[in-house]
């Protein structure tokens, strides 16, 4: 939380000074020229972080930000967050899209069957 706060109030502000930045930009993470960071940049940074771990098992999984999105949605559901709130968190307009993104755990299926 401290790192994100520091980025938002210190580093992010420095990225927007004197640049062609739109104050209404809703992107939280900005690139070095003050614009919305692109998906490939996030994946590139994630790959660098994963490679620095030196853990071959993790490196071989080819994890992407899309995988992290699935994982976060699944964990939120497993912790009891209602599906419609997960839908809003992910920014989906249709609940069906959220249901495709998430995997229901065996534990959840057993609980529903009871």
C-alpha cells in the first residue's frame, strides 16, 4: 500500500508535469511520458520480475497480467465477494463475462451442493 501511495502522490505527479497529459486520464499507472501504460508494458515488467526470482517453475509457466486477473477474480470469489462486485471490480458490463473469467473451486461447488 505504501509503494502504491508513494507512486501516486510522488512519482505519478512527476510523470505528468510539463507533458501532454490529460488531467481526466483514469489510468492509474502511467508510462514514462505520462500516458496510459499499455498491456504489453505491464507484461514485460511482470516477466522481468518473474525472471529475477530465479524460480524455474514459475518462469516456465509464462504468467501474464491476464493470468493474474483470473487469479484475483477467483480469490475474490473464494473469499466470499459477490459475483456482481467482482464484475464491477473487473470492469465488465455483463455478469456472464465475469463468470467466464473465474473458476469455481471444488470447495465452492461442494458448499453450493449442500
